[in-house]
């Protein structure tokens, strides 16, 4: 049985990944310090379905001030998803959380990895936000990386750190640039979660700009497929976009949600916040080639699955 470390295991993507790894007969050591970015009860709910699984152990620890050498010495794979996410909150005094939980925490893990012989692959979660404002499809080698938010800068710094460890120590790292992930357990600061919760309570939602902004929205199960398949990438230091099939506007998705909710969602428009980008579109040619990535879930189905999840767990989210 292979052992995988999943950092950020109580978060949206980390918990979904751990659940699937356990189904696929991995032993999972999950690490999370339950940062206060959103409520602990949501994170505890994320891990509820597998917390008692005999192949799962939870280390409630901060990567930054814990000694994790013992854990690393027994692991075959590291999936590093722990981070301080969120574009808008990355301005101002809270940037310290981004530099600590993204840059410093990753550097600490890379140092462990450098001194561990058992690790066969290290998968790092990066983000489409490293691209910044770009026209057309975002391609890993052809598109410039010019992040326009401190969050994006911190994720790009993580990529550069990882590249330095590949170059100097040949660490078996793969970096995945996730594009806006959605579905059950989505973080409560993310748009679809806010839209659904507010609309269920018949409150108006806030849309930045005119709602024509487009994204490669990516369903959580497709992200998990790609993340697990990445353990088979042979070259060290690959960077791979993981983004949903068709780009979609916020406006269109609100229409889909209105139909699901059988309620005309009320919208308040606000100015576009600093650091947000108007458009992301993933070129997934490389993902297809290297990890056989083919997103399976349409935005219509994915939003329905998320809506069903929120209805069941309405009490967890206070909007
Ligand atoms: N959700 C998206 O759309 C998206 C898009 C692009 C990239 N990403 C990346 O994917 C990863 C997961 O994102 P998510 O949406 O699941 O976020 P999340 O906030 O739900 O999960 C991150 C988890 O990491 C934990 N954590 C943070 N700092 C830690 C530390 N120092 N020690 C231990 N645990 C710590 C938090 O408590 C949290 O539970 C992140 O690296 C994020 O940057 C996410």
C-alpha cells in the first residue's frame, strides 16, 4: 500500500483528494492547521466522510512550526495543497499569511523532500492566477506569467522555488496550475458558493463588473483525476494547466443557477476589485498529452452537484 501525504487536507481540494486516494487504496497522512480563513466547522465537515477510515491519519499541525521529518521518511507521494488562497484578501496586512503559508511553508516541505529518499513524486498546487491579464488561451510555455494580485505573486514564487529545487536537487516535482475549481465543498469565499447560499436565503448576490467575465471553471472531480494522474509524469519540474473544457461567463452561470433554484437571482453590481482578472482560459493540450486530462463534467451538471451539496449542508454556511 502506497502512502501519500496530503497537506491542506481539510480544505476544499485537499479533502476531495484524500477521499479519492483512500478509495484508490492509498494510505493517507493528512496535514492541516485549520487556518481561520473560513470556519473550522466547514473544514471538519469536509473530512467527516473519511476521518475514521483506518488508512487515514490527521495531523493537526502548522507546516511552519512542526517537525514533519518522520512523516516524510515513510511517504511515497506528497500532494501539497495547503495554502492561503483568495485573490481579494491578499492585499494589505494579511499578505503575511500568503508569504508564510504559501512561500515559507512550501520551502520547508521542499527541504524535507530534499532529504527524503522514499518520495517518488511531489505534486504542488499552483494557480491560473500566475498568468495575470492575458488575451487568448493561457499556455504553460508561450504565455507570460505576470500576476496582478499578491496571491498570484505568492503562487508564482512557489513555482520558482520548486524549479530551483528541481534544478539543484532533481526533486521529482510536478506543478499543476488549477483554474477556478468548483463543486461540493467549494470554499465559502468563492463566487458560486456565495451565489447559491445567498440565493437560497433570497438575498441579492454581488457581481463584480458586468458579469461578462469568463473563466475556465473546473469541476472538482476533474481536478482530482488530473492531480492523481500526475504521479505518472516522468520529467521533473513539469508545469501543467488543469482547466475545464469550455470557458463560461459568470452571467451564464447565474442563469443556470436561477433555473436550478427556480428563483430569479437578484444581482447587485459592484466595481471590479483590484487583482481580479476578466478572463482565464486554459490551454490544456499539455495536460491531455502528459496526464490524459479530459474534463468530464459540464458546468450545468457540476453546478447542480454543488447546489445539491449546499442544500444538504445549508446550516454550515452563514450568509
Ligand atoms: N479553489 C480553487 O479554485 C483554486 C484555484 C487555483 C489554485 N488553488 C490552489 O489549490 C490549493 C487548495 O485550495 P483550496 O481552494 O482547497 O483552499 P482551502 O483554503 O480550502 O484549503 C487549504 C487548506 O490549507 C490549510 N493550511 C493553510 N496553511 C497551512 C499551514 N501553514 N499548515 C497546515 N495547513 C495549512 C488550511 O487550513 C486549509 O484547510 C491551494 O494551494 C490553492 O492555492 C485553488
